[in-house]
């Protein structure tokens, strides 16, 4: 168990890859570097898949691009109310980023979502969007009025929800990703052959994509509540 605790601490440790010599030195962590890699891959893939688009007699490359966009748009649009469709591109972007970040461990990188600062940032971004959407669609007066519903005495609880929502989002994502690592290490200790490879595919691939879906689903749920 001591060995497991040491491995867990290594996973939680956020290593500094390099430091930018400005403002006294800005430390760039491993999670940031891997995020840049994910961004570069997504940008490059977007450029390659959207070159020379045609209306008819499309290429296989364009067919693949249209299939990906259609499936993702259909998946996320189904979660949103009609007025919330304008937020679908953001939700798709978050879905792709978290999905790739969770499965990038298969390629030898440490998933950025194992860094609590990354999950906190994602959660704060989503909740800022939720509150901004509430103000945009309902106006400041109605947005403020929701804090005294159904009765004024529950105002502190309603205000606390603004904090607890991002906290639940980030801790759920961080906890599930980290929990998968702990389970994998326990399986390796008990059954060191065959089974670890099978479970690794489950936790790194299926569970990683599932957690991305759950994060986006909950964000869409909060958005619908704010809009309606």
C-alpha cells in the first residue's frame, strides 16, 4: 500500500517543464504542455479535414469531417433547449478536449485532467458561461430574482449553489480520472498479467470518454436551467 501511495503522489505531482523568464518567472506545468499538444492536434486535424470543401462529389476526407461534425452536433444539441443551441459549439469543444485529454494516457502522456487546476479551470469556465447565459436570456433583474426563489429565506443557499456547481463539476471529473488510476494500480498488484491490459483499455478509453460526456451533460443541464 505504501508503494501505491507513492505512485499516487507521483500522479498528483504537477511537474514544471520549463519557466518563462518574465514577471519573476512563470512556471509552465506538464498539464499545460500536454494541453498545448492536444490543441495543436485539434487545430491541425481541423485544417486538414476542412481543406477544399465541396457541395457535391465530396472526398472521403470531407465525408469523415461531416460525419464527425454531424454526430457531435446531434449528440450535444439533443441536450440543449432551443434557445441554448448557440452554446453547442462551446460544449462540443469542451467535449473533444476532455475526451482527448482523458485518453491521451494511451500515448504515454499524463492526462491534463489529473491536474486539479485544469478541472477547476474547466468548471469555472462552464459556470461563468451558465451565469452569463442567465443574464443574457433573462436580464439582470430576473437573474437576481432567481436567488430569492421560492422564498427569500433560501437566498444564502441559492448563492452557495453558484460555488457548489463548479466544485461538483471539477471534483467529479478529477475524482473519476484519479479513481481509475487507483483501481488500475490495485488490479496490477493483485493480477499482474492480462487483466490490467483489458481494464486499462476500459478506464483509459471508454471511461475517459464517458467522463467527458458527463461533464458536458451536466454543463448543458445547468445552462438549460439558467436559460429557462
